[in-house]
DNA sequence: AAGAGAAACAACCGCATCGTA
DNA sequence: CTACGATGCGGTTGTTTCTCT
């Protein structure tokens, strides 16, 4: 790549490096990762610093083994979303996309593989959901919940609504995989419905689908 | 006890997207 | 509109730890 990258250190982080990075973030906050090396003398590129913080040093990161509940949640979410690790991790408190991805690759894929022998395959529900939405779910992104820019007041409000809608979509995906949701059913009163006509998603059908999908996402049943 | 292979975890790389000047 | 830097994502690779012989 660029010549400068050869100056950057690679490989595992040392305790000293961790401390330098932690102190820096405590002082300056997250972001502007490319400044870290300049201001601290760390011989690490910005991307490396960011990753180290997000995946390891951040106090929000939960360490230790995954619980059975976490496993089940990840399995169901993966069946719905495919390899959208960041989305999945967003619904598993304290876990990062890298953790979820590694855990899936080393543990859960085998576990699911064993469960799924003769029961269809992982991703079936994702495909069905995609069909339901008229869009490949694996390509769903924030922009899919944002109307085309119009510049007028209505457009602005609609955009805000859809920003929230996207966040809520993520919540729905997480909630739909929770034990509580499965036991109690969906609390429609507390659900946010997309209000923009520009959205192809019809929330009730989405919710219905997610609800139904749990039956076959939940391999154990 | 030691070496080999497997498993688990951490980090890197390339690419895509976003924000902004 | 465009260029460019920052950030985020997913796949892959590298390193460490564990287990078995």
C-alpha cells in the first residue's frame, strides 16, 4: 500500500499500547482515529486503533463466554439477517461484530449445522423475509429507510421519521429474537410503525413475518 | 515432557459508504 | 459535482492457547 503503512506496527497490542490508547480516548473521546498516532506517538494506524478500542478496550465490551441465551439469539438473528454481523451484534448487548463473527465461525456454525441436518438450511428465513420485503435483506441498509431528499419541510420530517424507523427496525429484529418476545407475543401498542408512504416496508406484515419466522428460525422447536 | 494439530481469538485488509470542504 | 479523508463492515489471515498422542 502506501509507504507510511510500513512504519506502522502490526500484530497484537501490548499493555502499554492499550494504556496509551485508553488514556487518549479518555482525554479526547472517540473518533479522529488518524490523529491518535500523531498525538500519542503510537505506531498504529487509525483503523487499528479504532478496532482495538471497539473490540477490546471499550468498557461496553462484555468479555467471557457467550451464554446460551446469547447463542440462541445470534442463531436466530443470523438466520434472519445472514452475515450482517454488525446488525446482529447491535442486538446482542455488550458483544461486538467481531466477537459475534468469531463466535459464529468457531462455535455456532457447527452447532447449527448439526441441528439443521435434514431441516433446510441457514438463511431460509432470510430469503423468505427478503421475498416478503421485495428486497434482498442482506443489502438492507439505513438508506433503505430514508426517503429521497426533497429539501422541503415534509421531506425533512419524513427523513427524521425514517431515521427513527430504521433504528426501530433494528430493534424489531432484536426484539423478535428475544425470549420475552417469544413468550409474550408482540406488543403492538408500543411498536413504532413506519409512516412514510415512500417506504415499501409495510410494518404489520413485517412484524407478522418476523413473528411467524420465529417458528422455523427456532431450530429447537 | 514435548511436539503436532485443532480450536479460539485478535487483528488486518480491501472495499463501500458517509460527511464535508 | 467532485475529491478526499474518516469510518464501518465483512472476509480472511495471523497468533495464541488448548488438547491429544
